[in-house]
C-alpha cells in the first residue's frame, strides 16, 4: 500500500523534544511531590502564624474581661460604702480605750 500524503514520515514528539527540567510542567500534568511539600509548608506556616495570633488575642480578651470584672466590683463596693456614709446620722464618737481608736457614728 502506498502513502497518499506527500509529507515524509515524522518521528514522535518524545523523540525530537529535549527533556524538560524538573518543575516545569505544561497544562494537564500534575504537581511534583516537591511542589506539594512546598505548598503544604507554606500553608502550615500561615496556619501556625494565625493560630499564634488567635491564642494571643484570646489571652488579651481574658485579661480585659478580668480587668472589667475588677472595675465592676470596685464600683459596686464604692456604691455600698457611699450608701453607708449617707445613711449615717448622728455625731461622730470615738473610743480611745483600745489600741486602735474606734470611731462610730
């Protein structure tokens, strides 16, 4: 059987093309293992930084909440003290018989 086209027989592309470098890929080919490991390392670094920032923020929140609770307690204690002072009527007297002087209203 004779060939009908006028082109001479061509060699397959894998014979004529030079070998490609590691890491260069064309469309449709998968990732190299080294590339996957690099991507995993980058993602884990970002996740680690985010986690450390989250834990630091959680610590700041806990400290702020503790400070707010202390401020609330001191304000309530001040209000109780003011109520005691306002409710006191009568002259101030003191007892000098004991070592600490006792003042009473």
